[in-house]
């Protein structure tokens, strides 16, 4: 039997790409890229690990010092100084300061409340009221069809408000995420406000610090899940650039028609 007569084995056949397999691989790659982009955008929007540290550190310093010496003034000043130092570090490094500045304002209001009333627990009251208001805002905007998380993340994804009318899948994801944020923060308030009235300042402070990061991480994780499964964002900035380029080309073509010798 000659080589031409021999049956051809699977290994001798030329490699053929299964269209279904290739399509599945491409879809998996797109899904992975979408999740990576979503993760990066969430880190940018909410400050990442550094933002969490800047959120926790002033309150942690306050409750630590107050636990040791029960000195309200020293604890408040230390918290304010460290929050200002975090802003200065960002300014020196030329990083974005929005998260650090928001921390400074929160600490400053807390110091003001605590100094006015003379109660250590009032250092945390402005932040608690802000959390309560934010939870209501998330839920109310989700009910109203303009979910707050979409307003926050739209510019980060370069889609602005295109998701409202042009991308219903993303609007649905933003609505789910806003409900998640709202109810998670509301649950946090349901724990903290009763403790504010009957727990002693030290115990209350440590419970509040312990509840700083876990609810936040849960809300961010659920947002990532919802958006990773949603359609990709519409890049309105790229669309505007393409329109501007097309307009330039139309003008150039019109000018060439008017003056062929140019």
C-alpha cells in the first residue's frame, strides 16, 4: 500500500477552526475584557484601595486616641490633621484629590459637631446623616428611572447619559446597582442609628469603623456583577470625535469641488 492509499489520521489533517468554537472563544475574550474595563472604572470612580484607606484612617485614629485617653479635643484634632495630610500628599504627587477632599469635609463637620456638643459620638453623626441621605437618593433615583450610580459612572465609562435612551440593558444594570447601594447603606444605618443612642462612644466608634469597608465592598462587587453582564457602554466621546472628523472631510471635499485647481 502506497502512502496515497493509507488512511489519513486526524493528526495528518490540516487544522480547521470550528466556527462555533472560535465564536465562543471570541465571546469569552470580550466578556473578560468587559469585566476588566468595568473593574478598572469602578476602582477609578470609588478611589480603590487608597480611597478606602483615606476613608477609614481619620475615624480609626479618632476612636483609637479616644479609647486610650478619652480626650475628645486631642482625638478630633488628630483626625483632622491626618485627613489634611492625606490631601497634601495627593497634591504633592499630583493625584486626584476628590476622595481626600471629601474625607476632609466629612472629618471637619464631625469635629465641629463633636466640639459643639462635647460628645464623642457626634463626631460620627454628619457621616451617618450623609449615609442615610445617600441611601435614600440611590433608591429614589432608581425608582424615578435615573439611577444615581449611572450618573456617577456614566462619565467614567465615557457614555455620559447615553444609557438612559440608547442602551436599556445598561440602564437596567445601573438601576439594579442603585437599589443595591441604597438598601446596603440603609441596612448600615439601621445598625448604626440605634447604637448611636445607647452604646458608649468607644464601642460605637469601633462598630462604625468595622462597618466602613465591608458594606462598601459588597456594593461595589454587586455593581461589578451587574455591569459585567450588561451590554458594553456607548462611547459618546468617540462618536463626537468621529462626527467632527466626518464634518472636516465633508468640508474639505466641498472645498475641493468648488476649487478643483487648489
